[in-house]
C-alpha cells in the first residue's frame, strides 16, 4: 500500500471530509424528501408523482391545499350560521329545573335513609342528626365542568343544615349564576368566530344564523345574481358532506363549477339553512388577496407545480445512498491514527464517558434538535401556509445537526469497540451488571461457606455455642419487636432490658476476645508461653493449655536437635584428635626413614619409593583430617564469625600472592583485574570475616592451582554484584576462571558435594573434594554465596559477599 | 650443649622428636606426663620444653602453670587441638610457641632452635635505639641488617625497606597501598600485588612456617602488621 495515501487516509482531514460530505448529502436528501412531501401534500400523492402537477393538468382549486383552506373557513361560517342564543338559554333553563328537582329529591331520599338507620327512636335520631348537621356550618354547592355542557351537582349532605326550601333557593341561585356564565361563554365563542372572519379581510360573507341575526361584512344582502356574476365556486361534493348545513349553489356540483374559476380568482359559495330560510341565501365568498391563507396556498401551488418530482426523487435516493456509504467509510476510518510507524487505534477523550451516558446525552440532544423543529413544522403545516417554502431548508438544517449528533455518538462507539474495550463493558449499565455479577458470585460463595459452616460440628468447643449465637439473635429480635409494638412505660422497660442484655453479651465477648488475643500474642513471641489460664473461658483454657504443650514439645525437640548436633561435632572433633596422634608418628617416622634412605643407610630403590608413598599419603591424610574437621564445623554452622569491614581488593591481592608462586611453577599466570580488564584500584568494602573469606578464596585458588592445565592463564575478577533498588550494588563478587587440565565430566552441583573431585577417573590427585564444600558453607554463613559454572574445560567459581553497609 | 625436655604421653612421638632433636645436637630429656616433666626440670638445666597438652595424670597446661611459678624456660606447646581458641589459651597461659599435631618435624626443630637461641642469648643482648626488636626478629637500622634469633637474614633492599616500615609501625595494620606509598614513595595505583609478593618473600625468609607467620602477620582484607612480642 502506498504510504502517502495511508498517511492521508487516517488524518483528521480525510475523516472530516468524509463526515462533511455525508452530512451535506444527507441534508440534501432530506431537503428533497421534504420537497416531495410538501408536493404530495399540495397535490395529492398520485397527482404529484405522476407529474400531473408539473404538466399543469391539475387546477389550483382541485388541490388538497386549496380544499383545506376552504374547509377551514366553512367550519367557522357554519358555527356562525348555527348561532341561536335564545334557544340556548331556553335549553339551559329547562335543564335547570330538572337538575334542581333532582338534587332536592336526592336530599329527601338521604334524609329518609338516615331516619331508617335508627329504628324505634326515629324522631330522636332525626333530631340528633339535625342538631349535628346544623352545628357544622352547612353549605350547599354544586359544580360543573368547564368544557362539558353536562351539569354536575354535588350536595354536601354531611354538612347539610338547610331546609328543603333553602336548598331549592340556594340551588336556583347558584344555577342562575352558572347559566349566566354559560351564556357568556357561548357569546364569547360566537364573537371569536366573528373576529376570526373579520380578520380575514379577503373573505366576504353574509351569514344569517338560526335565530335570525345576520353576520356580514357586505354592505347589503347579495342577490343570486351577484353570486353568479362573481363566478361562483364550491367545494366538491364528497368534501361537502363533512360540512353540515353547507350546500351547493343551485344544486350544481363542484366539478362543473370549478373549471370555470380562473386561477387566482375569487372563490364563492353558498351556505343554505334549509330549516329557516327557504330561498333565502346566506352567502360568503373567499376573495384572492395577498394576506390570507388562500394566497399562501396559491403561492405554494405555483412553486410546487414546476417541481420535477422524478428528479427530486432520484436525487434523494442517490443522496441518501451516497451519504450512507460515506458515513460507513467515516465510521471505518474513525479511531485509527497513522503515527508514522504504522496505524494505531486510539480513543478520544469523550470516549472515556460511559457508553450509555453518552448515548443518553446524545439521544436527548438528538430529540431536542429533531423534535423542536418538527413540532414547529407541524404547527406551520396546519396554520401558516406561507412558512411552507422554508420547510425544506429547515428540514435540511435540522437533519444536518441531528446527523452530526448521531455521527458523533456512533464514532465514539466505533472507537470504543475498535480499541477492544467492548461497548457493553464500557457502559455504566454493563459495569453495574458486572458488579452485580461479581457480587453475585461472592454472595453465592459466602452462602456456600455459611451453609458449610452451619453443618460444622465443633470438635473442641461445646455444641451449645451455636445455640448461644442463635439464642442471642432471637432474644434481640424478640426484644426489639416487642419494643416496636408496645407503647408506654413497658417500652422503656424493654429498652433497658435490651441494653442490659447486649451489654452483658458484649462484656462476655470482649473477655473472650481478650483471652484469645493474649494467646495469640503469647504464641507469636519467643519468650516462654505464659498465658494466665485463670479467668479464661473453658474453650480458651484448653487452647492455652494445648499451646503450652506444643511449645514444650517443640522446645524439647529443639534442645534435642541442638544436643545431637553438638554431640556429632564433638564426636568428629574427638575422632580427628585421636587420629592425629598416630598420624604424627607416621609422618615423623616415614620422614626419618626417608632421611636414612637419602644417606644410603637403607636398602634398595624400591624401599625408598615405598617410604615416599607412605610419607606423601600421611601428609595427605593430615590435610584430609583438617578439612574434615572444618567441613563438619562449617556445615553445622559451628564456627565463630568475626565479621568486620574488609577491603576485598586487598584481601584478594593478599590471597593471590600466597598462591601465585606455586601457580607460576606450573606455568600458570594469574591475572587479577576488575570487570573492565584493568587492575582494580578502588576499595571494595565487604562485611565479612577476614580469616574465613581468605579461606574461601584460598580453597578456590588452591583448586585452580592444582587442577589448571599447564601454561594456561587463570583469571581473577573483582566486580560489583547486581544492583539493588537504589541502583547501588548490594554485593561484591570475586570470580575465578581457570582451564581444567582434565575434562570436567561432572555437573557444578555434584562438584559442590563433599568428597567429589572434578575428575572421577583419576584417583591420584592432591585434593580431597572438601574445599568447595567448605568454601560454599563459609560463604553461606557470611550471608554470601558460591556459584560454580562449568563450560567445557572452563571452570568458573563466583563468590558473592554482602557489601559493607555505609 | 643445650638441653631440651620433651614431654608427651605417646612414646612413638616422643621417640621421634628425640631422634630429630638429638640429630641437631641437643641433649634430649623425655617425660610421659606433666609430673614427670616438673620433676625433671628440678634436676636439670633445661633450655627448652616441648610439652604435649593432653596427657594423663597432669596435663600440659597444668604442668606449664606449675613450671611458670619458678621458671621462665621457653615452652612449646604440642597439641592435636588446632582451634584458634586452643592456641590463644595456650599462649596466654605462658607458652612461647604452639605447634599442632601432626607437625612437620623440621618445623618443630626450627622452633626449638629459635626458642633455645633466644633463651640462651637473653640478657646478653645489647639493646640500642637503632635496633628494632620483636621476639627473635631484630632489625638494625644503622647497619641495615636483619637477624632472626641471631642469624642474619639476607633481604633485598625493597624487602628491607618494607620490613623496616612495618617494624617502625609495630602493632599497626598497614595496607599494601600504604606500604607502597611509604617504600616506593609514589602514589599507589593497584600495585598491591607488588607489595604482597614482596611480603610473601620476606615471610619466607624470616618465618619458620611462612604459612603460619610468627612475626609478619597477614590481616586478611586489611593489610599486614608486625606485632611486638
């Protein structure tokens, strides 16, 4: 893939271009959709999409938009035509009489019912009732619902303190008031209709209502000829059926009439009241003017009729598809960043907001952005036709904003998912479920534990302990329950009882815990266990006793082990001492024999040779006994260490000087350097026993001297060990490398064992195999270590000693 | 003719020591326990006593304490115990030297010689200010001469200077670097090896057992010192 294009591909610019284009195209699509919607609403879907509108085949007056305006006016006019105040008042009055009678009947019935409640003493009961009723400031009222013509009356019987006559009068009075209000409302609504019509200046009307009053803005009553000369039009028959009381002029159908009306001309139609005015016409006309809905509807019609619906549809489909494609592209790109070294997945700061919170905020903003303009659209859709041309633009802008909001949220989701966080996990709800799930496991586990514990039968503790616990809970529960239910001094008594009971249990528990704490403390110390068993609960007394027994047993075992160790060392010491005495004689006399041989006082060559062997082996035995004694002491830690601060550089130099002459005899050169191959100049201070440290180095050097191949170099290296937390080395290491003369067919671990030498096949060596073991044990005793490494013939020993602590 | 009293309960060892010492021309008296040794000391003029520690009837240490009440004859303790503590106990009880079994017979002889020489010379030696002395080791700063138990030791110029520096600072531990700076008179830069090699050579010349030095002692990890004996 081309790097340049990859680099550009994941830039913010490329993502922004994708998103911007998608938004624009989506907005364009919405624009088209709104255009198409308005077009179809203006013309009726079938006409508009078939292209009939554009071809001018549909007249303005035949369009749904015109009909809608027309019907609106017709409804208002019908309201006026049906206005009859006198009739309405009459109807109300009739209603009043029935209502008041009804209320009074109810009251009487109620009175009778009350009486029958007290049989045998009816009069008394009635009197009592009356007294009671009159004593309570009685009122009479009834209510009615504002929006409903039904009357709703409510008598407050309980407070009734009035006679039937009073009630009747009061009810009538109230009803009159209500009636007046109703009539006022009726008049108001008529006035509102009149006002609405008077505002529509382009509409000329002449309406005679049911009660004969005439509402008009014409100078005089129009004649049929006037109507005819003004080229009369009317709504179509099927629509007209909806408008009660509106009829066609001279029975002619709209289909016949409408084609005669020129575009933009005035529209008139009749309203006929067949009941009252035979042959008498109520006329209203809608004239074309630039301020009313007819004009707006016509303008919309003018605009929409030239729209190429087919193209708009095509553009809409294309825009939506392209927008979708670009949007998907954007979602694929989002979250990836080209850092120069490759494409990385990154999340944005906003993605740290939990997924569902982000969704909710986005959704609220989305619905606000979409809902508010939509509500406005619906409003303007029904009322002001002049707003309609703006709808596509408003729709497009709204869509753009909503689209961007959606894109923002979806991009965040994509980034989250791509970066491997997982959408669900990232949400608050997801976390909640996870938390609940985790705790569910915890609860389930604890439930199991609790169940298992409940079935546990104590081995030492008395079984009644469990009953104590349950009993404690039950008593508490009982006391609290009683306290809640009972009132008065008993309550206080129970409270005191509850406190006393709990204090008692608490003191017992604290005493128990105190005893337990003492035992724990005693068991953790080195000092002799002295738990005061007196005053402890029985179960703890057993525990303390057991602990003492354990302690004593352990003390005995330790003492025994120490004693055995001491005995063993003593035994070895004694044995070696006993061995030394005869050995002394052996060495001395073999030496004497050797001298005799030298001065030819003694027999043949062979005897001389044999004496030599005895002498050499005696010497060897001497070393072996010394080493054995030392190994025994060192391995049991039975050595006294006098650790001080030593300069390991000096010590190594001293030790090497002890062995260098011997090594040189064999042609071995020893090279003592630091890790950089240069002579060590600085002091390497360690905390160790000088004599023992020398012993370690001496053993290693002695090995190197004994087993090195002739004419090879031996390397001694002094360096700092691995650094500790503060970067300062905690140890110092001395490393000795030599090339073995014999093949080292053995592992480093085996070599460290006692009495094992590098070469198994050769018995005739100077060493006894204890040197490395002693060296390792000594290093261990001083807090250091000895490591061996075998690589072919290369033998490497590394001594690590703790650094001197400043 | 000097007399050496050897006391050991092991007759074989006793006899071998006798042979070696007789070969060197000493009169050798032998005893098998402490009491016997004390008795012999009363009757004889003994110049050196070789005393085993572990003996029946009266052990070496007890015998030595008794002997020290009346005599300051040099005592070389002989023991199978090789612990440092045993040595220190022995020396602090009044022994002049300490040899562990099994010993190199020649070494024992050398130590006896050393003790006898010093004992015999004691009192006759003139002590001048320009002679540095510790035990049998004498260093004459005027004549640039070093003697051990009266016998001259041939040292090279550097060896002599090192030994003189150490003996002038008797009892002080001196590191190789210090010694180098004092003797070579230039700053020490990892020249410890030179010093250590010289010191080893000196030890071989003045010590009976260079690995167990009597005079020029190694203080491991710190340096070297010559103690006042």
